[in-house]
C-alpha cells in the first residue's frame, strides 16, 4: 500500500455536514490524509475548526487564498497533494480555479459551479495543466450502481427505452431556512446556491446517475420547477420530461418537500429485454427483470463485474453504505492523481470529472431555461 | 340480504380475461347474478360461451341488439336489472347507449368511450333517464385507496403539493399482437382501442385514481407519448407533467413496455404536513409519513374510516386482492340501482360514474393533443 | 360448467367470522351454493341468522340434528350435497359424525376434532361410507404454496435439511376473552377449544403447511407451551423443535401474543441446493434461492406447475388473497364429491382430508404431552 | 479530537477477512491507528503482510510473543496502546492472556475463548490489572440495535414475553473446507474453532444480541445441533429453545447451511404492549408495533435515544452499515482505554466486555452439553 496522499480542505468546518462526510470517506481506505485546511470563510472559525480537528497549526489557514499561497510555497515534496473543495456552491469556482492555477489537484463537491461557463473554464484549466479535477457525485460509487452500469454496457438488457430517475427528500418541506439552520440557509439562497435549489442540490445527482449508468445523452427536456414553501425563491421541487439521443425517453423528478422521504434516490431503467432497478436507501440490492418474468435480486456477492467487485469491501449480507460509496470516489481521485504523478496515461477510475460536473450544471441551466419559458421543450446544447 | 340483482353481460366470452373478472366480482357478495348474455360479437361464439357458462338458452343471445330487444320485451319483473358492458372499447358507446335508451342500467368497463362527445352523450342519457351508468375503475374499490381518500379529505396531511401516479406494465414489451394474442390485438388496434394505447388502457386508471383519491382537478398538462415496439401505431408508453387547479403539481406515467412490471399502479401524494403512498401490488398496506419522521404502515385493521371499513371483508393479515376491490365497484353499482328503484335520492356509493368515465376519456384526448402538438402544454377544457 | 353443489352450514351464524369466509369461498367460483343451515347452537339465533342470509325458511333449521333429519328425509335429488361444519372445535366431531352416518359429505373446519381417536373415527367412517370428509386447512390453497410443493417434489432444491415454520398473531395479547368477544372466548376455553389454544388454532395450520409443502414426516418433537396472559388456561404461545424422518430438522413456533402481528404464517425450507420461502401476508411472491447466490422472486405468472396454475384465477400483478385460496379448498372438495358421485376413482384434489385433520390433532396431542412432561422429546406415534 | 490510540494486530494477515474489517473499523473515526503487527502464525507471512500494509519494519513482528516482548520493551510513551486479537479462536486465549499479563489492553474477536474457564481467567486478569478487554460483538454497534435496547429498557413495550433470535447464513452449505478455503477450514476444525461450529461462530452473536438488547438472562435451554454437510464434525446448524429468568421464552436458531442467506441476523422481541424487530441486512430500519395496530418504521433520524444518536454519523436516508457499527465497538474500546489512562471510573461505553465474551462461551458449552445429552433441558450455571 502506498503512503496516503495528503490533502487540504476548503470549507467543511465542524458544523457543516458534508465536510465530515468527505473526511470519513477520504480516511476509510487510508488513501488520503487531511493535513491542512481553510475550513470556513470566517478566519477565526476556520482556525477553530482546524484546531478541533487536530490539524497542525502551521497548516491551519484563515482563507483559501492563504492556504494556496503557503502550501505552494513549500517544497513540492511537502505540499498537499490535492485540495477538497466543500464550500457552498458559489465558492466552488473561485477556489477550484485558484487551486488549479496553482498546480494543485482538486476534488470538488457538486453542483460543480454556478454557471456552465465557469465549469468549462475549470475543466479546460485542469486539462491544460494536466491536473485532476474530480467532482463528488458520490452515488456513482456504490458497487451495485457500477454493476448496473456494467450490465447495461454489456447489453444484458438490450436497447434502452425508458428511464425513471427520482430523488425525493422531505427535509425542506417547511421553511427551515427561517430557523437559521445553516444547511437550509445557503441551499435556498440564490447568492450561494445559484439559479436552482433542489434541482441543483439533488437533481444534478439524479442527472449524473442517469448519465453514469445508462450512457444516454439528453437530446431535449421540458421542466416544471416549483417553490412550494412560501417565501422561498428557488425551486424546492422539479419534474422534467427527458428525450435522449437515440430514442429513449425518461422522467426525472427531484424534490425536497416530499414529507417523510429521507434520501430517496432511485433509478429504474427499462429496456428491450430486461430492466434494472436500484434504490439508494437499500443500496445493497439491485433488481433485474427479464422478459420471462421472474425478478432477480442481485447483491454484492457472486459473479459481479470487475467494476462492482473492486468497489466493494465486504462480503454480501454485511451492509455497505454511503461512506463506502463516497470513499470509492476518493479512491478513484487518488488513483487518478497518482497516475498523473507517475506520468501514466489516464485510466478510467469511474470517479466523475469536471466534464461530468459541467454537464450537471448545464442540465440545471437548461431546466431553468425551460421553466422560465413556460416549461417549454429545450434542445440540449453544450 | 336482498335477493341478488340479475344482470346480462355484453362481451366477456370465455376467452376474454376481463369478462371472467366481472363475473367473479359480481358473484362475490351474492349481490348480482348473471342470467343473460351476448358474450361475443360473433353469434355462434356468443352462444357457445353462454352454454359453457351455464346460461339459460332462452337468455343466451346472438347479439347485444337481440339481448336488449328480447329482455325489454319481458315483463319488467322478469327482465335483467342491468347490463355489464365488457367489450373492446369501440363497442362501449353503442352498447351502453342502446341499453340506456331501452331503460336498462349499465355497468361499463373503461376507458368509457372512444370520444368525450360520446361520453357526454351517455352521461346525459343516464341522467335524463334516471339510470345508473357505472364505470369499472376497479382500483378505487380497494379499502386502503378509500382510506387514503378519506385521510386526505379529512386534512390529515394538509394541503396537497405533489402527486406521483404511475401505472407500469411490461406485457406489451414485445409485439404480442403479432402472435394473435387477442388481448394484445385489440388493445393495439386504433379501430377497437381508440386514439390511445397504454394511455387509454391503464393511463385512465391512473388519472382516475388521482382524481378519486385527491379530488384535484387538472388545470393543464404536457404529455409525451411513445410507441416503442416497432410497428405499433398506438402509444405503449406515456409520461405527463400535470398542473392542478390550486397549485399542486404532478407526474403521471404509464407504460406497457416496462419489462418485468406486472401491474405496477402506484400513487404517492405529498402534502404540507404528511404523505400517503399506496401500491396496487401490495394493496393491503398504506404508508403514511408525517413531518416528525417515522413511517407508519397502515393495514386494513384498526381505526379506519367508514369508507375503508365498509369496503373490507376480512381481518387484517388475511390478504384481500383484486377481486374484492372489483366486487366493491359492483356492490356500489347494485346499491345505486336499488336506491333508484326504491325512489331514494342518489347516495355516494363511491362507484365511479359516467362523469368519471368522461373525464378519463377527456384526459386521453388532451394528452394525445399535447403529444401531437410536440408535447406542448394544453389547458384542460371539458 | 356443471350446476353448483348445494350445501348446508352448521355453525357460522352472522356474528361468526369464519362462517362468512366459508360462504364467500364457496360462492367465488359458483361451485357451491348455500341452501340450508343450522347456523347456531341456539335455535332462535339459528333461525335469525338463516333469515338474514336469505335462506329458505323450510331449510332453516334449529339444530344440526334437525338439519340432518329433514334433509335426509328429502328425495336424494333434492337434499343438500354436503355439509360445512364451522362450529367451535368441540362440535366438529359430533356434527361431522352425524352427517357422515347419514350419508352426507362433509367439509369441516380445523382443528378437526378434540382428540385423535375422534379423528380416526371420522376418517374411517368417511372411508367406509365412501364419503368426502375435507378439512379446511385453507392456506394450502394458495397457488404459490402449491408451487412450492411442486418445486420441492420435483427436486428443484434437493434434499431437505431445515424447515422453519411460524404462525404469529397478536390479537390475544390481552385478555380479550374477558371482554365477551366471542372469537376469543371459545378459543381460550378448554371445553370448546380442546387441550390447546394457539397450538390448536394456528399451530395446526403451520404443521399442515409443513406437511403439505415438504412431505416430511415428524419423527420426534419437543415443545414448550406458555400461557402468557394471566388467567388464561390454554397456551397462547408455543415453540417446538422438530426432527423429521430422514434427517431433516425444523422449528415450529406459533403465538397469539405477538403484538402487532396480524396473520404471520411463514414457511422457509432450506435444502441441499436451494431454498424456498413463502409468507402468507404477501402470498403472491415466492422466494427461491440457489447455491449461486441470487434470490429469485417468483410470482403467479410465468412457467408455473400445473398445481399452481390451476389454482390461480388472475394474471400476476393482480393480487389474489385469502378468499381465493380458501375457494380452492372448496373447489377441491366439490371436485372430490362430484368424482365420487360419478363413481370415478378419487383424484388428488389437493384439498386436505380427514387424514390430514387427524395428523394435526395428533400433533397437538404430542406437543401437549411433551409440554406436560417438562418439554421433553416425544416420539411420533399415530 | 485527541490523537489516535496506536494499536498492534495479532492475526489478520492480508488474506483474512476479519483483519481487514478490524482495520477499516479502527480507522473510520481516526480513533485508532495500526502501527504494529504479528499478522500471521507463520513468521514470513507475518512479515509479508505487515509490509503490504505499510507497517514500520521495526514493528513488524514474526510472532505475538515477539510483538509483546519488543513493544513492552519500549518506553511507555512509545509502545502500542492496545492489541487487537483477530486470530482463529484457539489463539484468542493465549494471545490475550499474554497481552494482559504484559499490561496491554486487548480488543479480542469472538467467540472469546475455547472454554469458559479460559474466559473467566481473562476476565479476571483484565479486572485485576485494570485493563480493558473488549470483545468485538460488532452487531451491538448498530445505532438501531442500541435504540432497541434503550426502548426496551425504558419500558416502551412493557414486560418481555417472547424473543426470536436467528442468524442464518448459507456459505457453508457445501463442503467448502475441502476446497482449501481458509475461512471454512479453520471454522470447521475443532482444533482451531473449538467445540462448536455455527453455534460458536454466529450463534454467539445471536446470544449476545439477545442479551445486549433485552437484558434477559437465560435460565435453561434445550438445543439441537446438526452437522448437515457430510464429513463435517462440528455443527453447521443449531436450534435452541430458551427460557429466561422472569418467565420470558425464546428461540435461537443459527445455521450456515441456509442456502441463499447471506448474513441473516434478526431479532424480534414481543412484549406486553408492543414489539420491536430488527434485521441486520436492512439495519437502518427498526420496526415497532403496539397494541393499537399500526407498524412504525423507525430510522436513525428523529427523536432517538442518546445511545443511538451518538452511534450514528450520517443523516437518515444515507445508509450506514457494517463498518460503522464495527467502528462503534472500537470507539467504545478506545473510550474505555482512555478513561482508564485518565484514571477515571469506567463508563459504560456499550462495547462488549470479557464478561460478555465469557457468557457467550458458556452459552456454547451449555448448548453442546444439551445436544450431547439428547437435546435435553440444561439449567444455566455460570
């Protein structure tokens, strides 16, 4: 086992949910070690968070600018290998840009940027500087999501016809943002979240899951966005009809006002000779149907694809969950970074890239455009 | 217990699926007794079917015209009380019209008619002649569907926000109509099925379920219809975005090419303070969520609404199914007929009426109009 | 279709649960028609119940003795074809005996008799008089129970190793008998229920299901019986270890104090190369596993055994339930009666017989013997 | 966050399943860091495994004796804080004993020892030397298992009546040990596994889960052990009837020949006014029933007990699994060690102790005694 990569985190202070998840995921396999951070946009909080995480005071920074400046001032062998960007959405672009310009690999949370122009800039910057810029669409890390992708690619269910993607949550069914709850506040604030609410936060996960699993490309879409909770300016619910290149059709719905739903991400793919169904809340089962009728419950064990097998750590029946899937994203990012450092050609680590991030942002833009135009049909243009 | 009503059946010969279902449903409670029939559009087959069902040869007819003529020629006390119309779609209107004009109550399968103009004609004819004209949207007969309706009407989950209705089957995923299979043949034939395929056959059930359970009225819709199986002229798959009067939104998807799905009718209703979820394939459980988090599994037992309690025959844990639900529709129709015969004012038997049938046909027309116009938004007009 | 057999019912007045179930089941296929009854042990109640069911006053009897006397006084072509015995347990034997002695076929509820000596007497009486004596172990009527039986008999899962049978209810978790509730009162009363409570009422169903599905014969058993509710003299809970002839092992648990369980009858059979699992509360799914790992969900459709196919009335996805399964028991009894009347050799209708009833009563006796002897092991002797 | 404790591992070389699990679990929270090891009973393999795990060669040992000798030769501040013992069963006792005698805290896998005499020796040694000796009954680490325990302790379901514990696997349904598969070989070998097979390996988990969750103490038991696979000398299947002090009853079944079962550990507890059901393969849901009928699905979110809340890392809907539960055991062990080092009184960390380990070994002994004596009843004696 090679020594862990060392990374810094921007954002993700102790009161942020997602920062802790990134740290757990990075730590799980011992592939990445957090050694530096600018963990909050408020300098003092940033230092406090760093101390409470036990970071070296020398590498506890007041701002991301300071972090980049000081880390890159260190000898190459001593600087961080990559930076995890886990700030609210509006900061993804400036932070990631600064990192990439400074020659640092980036792992960035989603939605990738506020605009697809920004996303293209980051994508191209990473390419031109030969840097990794991964986007943590973590649900693609589940072994059975990868199995689903492999099965479809292998033709196991024939040509795709209909895709149902949904991501339903209920935690924003009331005006939680008015209670001062931090997660709700920035996610419902256009300044920090961008032009979309639920659509950006979770709709992009659904879009990415469709793309990752099916390989289908959206040809046109028609989206209806709603803000159900009074006083909320961004959508908290969206439904879209999708038409894919090649003739498949689909629906994608996402909502944060589905009372009682916790994290209901589900993908159902129907094709000529079979179907595959996966539900994030019960992630260790993949359902497969075929024309002859019976329903097969596939678990992580048995004769699975290499992509699924290499993504699992435990025998079937020993439940794996969210952290392991997230850790697979980090593992892929670490593989990609090490591959670049070794001067090897890029392998497909399955970890989503800036291009995947860009497509998600574009998806949001086109849905918002459709909605603003009376939920009319919009052709996909990059 | 009053003596059973006596009824005739038009269509539903021995090789038809749905005729047998109607007979089982009518027989279950001993409320209706089949005594006459014109069971096929082919005279000889009609007589053969009648014989195999043990009908009196005197009341085994060669055609529905003959049936109506001869039955109405009998003294009133000896004629059939009502006629069940279970033919392919295109015959619903002429048969029902002839029955209603002859003073016979009607129980008609769905979709009610080929056009909403026909539906209006039947609805008004029934009203003017003071006759029952019930439509067998059988899924509304399930006790827990009625419980769901009662809970929503009582305000148990607050104001409605989002409705997901889906009805997914897979039996037409291949060109079954080319094999000579009767069910598939007429359902995919515009001459006999009408302007829609899956949408008319099962989409109307989904529309009716939404209407019955939520009471919401569609304000506008946008539908995308597809014929996935090569050579098929009618849709075998449809997805629609719905906007309801009052601000609720919804999606309705129906498909007969979802390989492996048997009879996947599901309704999920999310509202301000709770949600309710019901799945036809597991009909004895109703899920209820609320803002405080836990999910409650409601079964037929316990403190249910009168509407649910009166629709159930067995203690919870003793599964009820499709036939019982269908029988509840017949029970309601019999109640309505007896009520009319007794000169009582019409009670709400919960059995769907010609007006429900009309709304379903109109739904189909508007979806087809939307689809023909590039899946544009269409305002609901009656 | 042959005309329905005509039957009388002893017990099953309007306030009894199981009488209504028998009537629904008998009516479902139009194979049997209720025309006479002695519906209660109280003469006036018997007549009242008959009237409310619309029975002919001439055939509404005050007692089962009167019923048998008067029916057998009629010309053979006019008398009832069989008698359904749905009284509390202690009357099964005298009523069935009188019927069989009078030459009337019998359909009897379970547990068959109070003692196995009585059961042997009825079994032999039926045999000697060439009469049908069916026992309504209704759960064997489910199509997928019959599929399970067929699969095991065909060797689909290899030699049987371990059987888990459980039947868990919760309705007697409190002293419901003290509230005057009729069902609870007689079931907890040794005078009317016999030497066992839960064990006799539902344990016999579990025993029968094991026997029907697996064909295994118990070699010895060890049972622990408990009366958890204070003041109750009969068991409301029982657990038994089973050893079968040939080396398979098993557990059988039944309880009526499992709060929240409605009618939790489950059978799991593990064998050399596969396993089969069926749950009564979700009866339209049979799970099959095999050595290679995946779990297959079998529904009523597809390539099922003749035994399963002939027991189902609807396509898969259209839930069948308790009544249909019960109706299959009646159908088998009617087939058996008609077969005898036609002078044909007895076919295996799959409907349980007096011998099955006897084995169930013997099972109860041996469990009680084991329990009384400190839950020691008891060899099976007939 | 305090710096991680540093630990050594005995056993758990790279080809062992459970060693990797312990490492993942220890790493998850950053509470414990592996710095030394004697990872195999074969010196060279031990060193190879250490190298592949990136351990410092100075702390890569050839044997556990060498490990203990050299580590304790280091200054206290530099030696390992504790030793994880993850060898086959027969080595637990000698290794743990040597560690405890050398003053090193121990985390030991289960079953704790080969005999209860050994277990008592270790327990007392730990007590007398004021050392932690934790046993990794990892299933008690699940948040909802801890919730179940808290609910029962709080009286939420009233006095306990019936407990069903089962742990069913299928991986040893064939003679896997004959294929040279390491896991199967030692687990079926009395020299290394002890007097029991399935009972020791997984039955002890079930016993521990019952004890942890319910607090009930076994008063007597009756066990039937079987070796279904030809040639196997230890049990691969066991069923036991349990009687608890205070009147509750139970069954415990464990098997490794249940084809198709992966890791089916389930606990169902029925009590006077409610019931609780938990299934390891779907660990993020706890079912609760009550006398009024509905079934409530409890997830990790909402108003849970402190014991459950502190054991969870993610919001509900984000599945947690086996590793997180296992990590909770390590976290408790680390808490206990730090507490001892700080000279504080022992807090209840919920991590199982040597006494829990001893009780499990005693359970095995008494089951084996019962089975050897014709599956007779055996009183519990410590």
